[in-house]
């Protein structure tokens, strides 16, 4: 079976645009009429919430990245090529991200990070209201520095796509998340989008902000999938998988 990287990318882009538009429409309807009764299904399209269709999509595409990275890592190791461990590490990272998208591990770790920072006298708030962004940002910097030579060794087109994909994802996952944290820190953790004391302009801003955040993340993953598929087609020799049952 032949799979076209461009066709897959086009399908994924259409899916991202659909999910983003559906989320904005759902939020508008929730602001106008709530999400009860016949409108109780609207949150399943909200990119700002968990356990819904956008969450499933993101988890699936991250898993696709992990599988592609795993194939490349196995091929590189079998061929005795350099940076096989780098590919394998990225495979593990994306597998964790896929799991985290559904299990929200980073959100559950928030109170732990709060306790750690408070124990050393660091008070968080504002853009650092979600304290998980701090270790996440440190992790991104460390990995980025550790992968400079790896990126330089890649074909130029692949390296550029990796950087673009990473920039889109990080700006969405960390940059816009920090903007959301600032709003939540100002209005209080338990505020709802339908709260009367929140200005309508703020509600619209939050909807647009979260939509842009998730759209950037999803587009970053799409670019990465395209880069990986193109790399596999051009630079990874055939990999044969043999499954056998030991007796």
C-alpha cells in the first residue's frame, strides 16, 4: 500500500480547520444559550476542554508521530547509523504526549509543582499560574540544545520542517497557555465562560485565544507528520517486521 504524505497532510489540515471552526461555533452557542438540554453535546467540540473529539484527534496524531519516529529509530539502529538514540528518545516523548493528552498528566502534576515551588519560597501566578509550564519550558530548552547537532545533520528541508513544527507547537502549548493562565489568575480558578461578572469581550478573547492555541498545536503536529513521512520515504531503507510465535 502506498501512502501519500501530501494527501495525508491535506486531510489532517482539513480536520484541524474543521475542529477549530466547530469549537468556535460551539463556544458561541454556549455563550448565547448555554450547554444544557438539546445543546448538551456542544462541549464535545470545545478545544479548550478535555475528553472530547479534539482531544481524541490530538492524542491520535501524536501517537502517529511516535509510531513514525519508532520506525525511523529501529531502522537507524539496524543500519548502525548515528543518532538512533535521538530518534528513539523523540519516539518516547511523543508517546508520553499522546498519553498525556487523554490522561492530562501535566494538569494533575500542577499541585505537585505548586508545593515544590512554595517549599523553596517561589510564589507563582499570572502567566505562571499553571506551574507545569515552568518545568516544561526548561525541558524544551534542554532538548532544543541537545538536538542542535541532530537537526544540523538532517537534510535541510527536514530540519527546517522540524523547527517550524516545533515552533508552532511550543508557541501554542506554552505561549498561549501562559496567556490563558494570566486571565484565569486574574478572574479566579473557578470562573466559567458563562459567568455574568466576566465582560463579553473577555469571553470572546478567551475563546479565540484557546482556539488559536490548540490550532497552532495541531498544525505543528501536522507539519511534523509530513516531515517524518517525507523523511521515511526518502532516507529510510525498507524495514521488514517479522512476527513469530515461539513454541
